[in-house]
């Protein structure tokens, strides 16, 4: 893919290693980040830093966004110095952020109005997976957008799964997956509290379950984090976890789907925020479980 130009906007814990992987795969990459220092950290890898989102894109080109929330995505796309008009006819916007399905549908319509394409492509995996190119990617949008995005997504992950034409569909999948991950974190937290209060080593529990009846990446990786209470530095901040859980509950309410477990997880996150833990990893909801059990 040498010479193929891509713009990458949003260089946080996930975006920076993803942009670096595009560079190492031979793409020419322009970058923008609200905090310019994060963008300049990629200059040594060959990235070109731009001052605004619009400056970073070329007409008819490809832009990838990996941003914290709906407001940031809309600002970069539709705001002053946003990418929509500059990208224009023939442009492709690949949105890899975890946002509302309705936001993706809105942006897909906006890009269509100017003759552009929009693909929703959120990812599963923490920063270490982003660096290792082992992300799982779910996508939804038009066939033309998927075909054009394919070499980029192939350079970022280990597999791409398609969920149809609706731009919001992949966001629903992503929110469903994050709900399942946080539910697993809560279940592990409660099980570890039960074991610890009965004199069983947390790491021994994590190792046993991760090697036997729950031998999968979520239980293994999160089990290790929870056993060690390794909540700093955060791979995924608790404050962002709350944003995602709000999106889960909003999407469920819109579709008239009761999710009582999501309500419990929301309460765990809210308790953690009240304790000032928003910058810890979202696995730190375990601390509330431990406190309930008088283990802290």
C-alpha cells in the first residue's frame, strides 16, 4: 500500500498505535490530534502533522477517526474546520469510535449529501492489541465503502466482521460487546471477592478459571488485571466506560429492551466516579465490590 494516503484523526491510547501500524504498513499518513504533542510523537515514524482536521484531509481522500465520544466525532466531522466539506465527493470517512448508532446514521447521511462515503468500523481490543494488529473489527455501511476501506482495516486488525448496510449496526454490536465485557468484569470481581474472603488467592483463582472453564481472552486478560488490581495506567478509562454504558442504556431504551444487568453496571460505574476513580481503568469497578465485601 505504499503511497496510499490516509488521514488519521484521534491519537489517544488506541489511535496512536493504529496510526503507527498504518505507517509501518506503507501508507502515507497525515495526522491530527487536539493535543498536538500526541501527533508530533508520530513524526519520527513518518507522519505529517496538521493543525486542523480539514487541513489533514485531501478532497476525495480517506479519513479514519478514533475519537473519545459522539461530541468529538461530530466536531471533527461537522464543526468549524471539520472534514466533511473538504473530504467531499468521493471521500471516505471510516469511523472507528464507540458512539451512538444514531450518530453514525446522521454522519452517513451528511457524507452522502456531499457525494461521500461513510463506514462504521469500531474495534474490540485494548491498546496492546491495537499495537499488535490483533484488533477485531466490526463494520457496517455500503458495499463501496467496505471495498475501499478493506486494505486499511486489514492493516489494523486480525479480522473484519460485516453487519450489513445500516451505518448504525456496527455500533450496536460494539455496545453489546462492551456490555458483555463489563458484565464479565463484574462477575469476576464478585467471584474473586468470594474466594478472597474465604482465604483463596486471587491470582490462583484467575489462573484456574482462565485455563479451564473460562479459557478465553476476556477472562484471561481481565482476570489477570483484576487479580493484581492493576488499574493504573488505564488501558480504557473508567470515565469512558461510563460513556459506553450510557450509550448501551440509551440504545436499549430506544429499542424498548429491558437490560437490568446494564442498570447494575451503570450503578457500579457511578459509584466509582463518585469515589474519584474516573481516570483508573474501567476494571476498577472491582474496588466497589471489594468494599461491599469489607475487603478494603
